[in-house]
C-alpha cells in the first residue's frame, strides 16, 4: 500500500497519498504506512507548489525550462520511493516541505 501511495503521485498528484493517509490515519497498526503516506503527500504538495511557481515564471520564459525538470524529478523520485517502500524501508524525499506531520 505504501508503494502505491508513492507511485500514485506520478499520476494523481497529491490525491492518491491523501486518500491512503485519510483511510489509515486512525489505525495504530498502520503507523509505518501512515508515515510513508504523509511523506509522499508532503512531497506532492511541494511538487504542486513548484509547478505553480514555474507557471508564474513562464512569463519570464524560464518556467518553460523548469516544468520538464519538475516533471522528471517527480517521476524519478516517486519511482525510487516506491521501490524502497516495496522493500519495507523508510524513504525520505531529499527536498520536500514537511507541512503535514
């Protein structure tokens, strides 16, 4: 389930990790899954903010260069996180705003 939470960020953005976290947040036996869902949710919120900044910067033409970089970083880091979660290892994204605890 944690792997699905990380990989759903590629397709569904922050909606996939949010749904997994909301379903399992009150279950004490799912603490590890909740931690991974929150980590993925925080990263997807960071990616969303980065897309918004890049969208504003398209008026300066640098945003057109940032959007593919953000897309590629999201793809690579979500796949890496999904593989680590499948192995049962905690994964912390290298740059993510920790907004939800």
